[in-house]
C-alpha cells in the first residue's frame, strides 16, 4: 500500500518537495535503500547526446516522499540489483528513460531484466483522461488536472552534465520523480472522478490493491 499526505505546494501554488533530495555522486556514497517499498518511482535527465545525465528515484516513507538524484558514476551493481529487485517501477513517458538506463542494466551477466513497470503517461492515454496516441499528455498537464498544482518546467533544457549540480537543478530533477506517487492513485486506482473539472485538490492519497 501507499499512504501519502497532501502534495506539498509553494506560495505560488506549485508542487514542491517537503524533504530536500539527496545527491549521490559516486559509488563511495551510500546507495539509497528502497528495498522495503513496493513502488519505486523514477525519472532521468539527459545530456546533449541523449545519454543518461542523472537518475532520479523516489519512494514513500512514513506517508511522505523521499527522493534522491544520482550521477551515472554512482550506478554500481549494488544499486542496480536493488533496481532489478524492486517489486514495481513507476515512471512517466518511460520509453526514452529506459533506453538511457539499458547500458547500465546490461552490465555483467545479469541482463537488463526489470520488475513490473507502470508508465503513468500510457495509463492516462489508455483511460482517455488527457491526450491521445497522437498527442501525448505532458507531466505538467496531468499534475494540473489531477492535483490542481503547477509543475515548474523552467529547467527542462538545462545543462544536466554540470557538476556540482546546483541546488535548484537538484530540486527540479528530484521533483519529476517525487510527484509521481501523488499521481499513482488517481491514474491507476481511482475512477475518473479524480479528474473531473475542478476536482484537483492535491489532497492526501491512499493506494492499495484495486477492487
């Protein structure tokens, strides 16, 4: 199950983080421990060559979202095994994110096998909540519709290979993964009443097995 309080917002009505994200730069840093969670949320940022620049992970602890941002240099077998062992990965528009991760997941002889994967963009389109196969919905549009909050996309084309990564970019990157738990229930578990006009509230969610 996932239980969450309301999605935090800033003074301008934008989704934000309640806890500062952790930056993991190398394999010398302690890897994130999400082994007790059933749902692991992820996103990536790309460099100019569409290669992996950062990996963002988020999971729920004590009804709040914990997030971290990882440099590719931190992706050792210890962490990759934890990714492979997660019961379910959740992403938004996962196709290109997974392509960027494949070179890392194929290391060694374990292969690129991943657990269950939910793509929230694909679910939104299949349920005809927003967008279509010809015009895919953006993450910001879904956050606005489901939670009634704005999602800052100012730094979408930032220099993600910059090191050290400035605090504002760390926050921006982490939020794209940390917002996903708040979308999981209205997209995957609830009826479309959560997406009725004017119903978005950013309120608390509790996701369990669907009836």
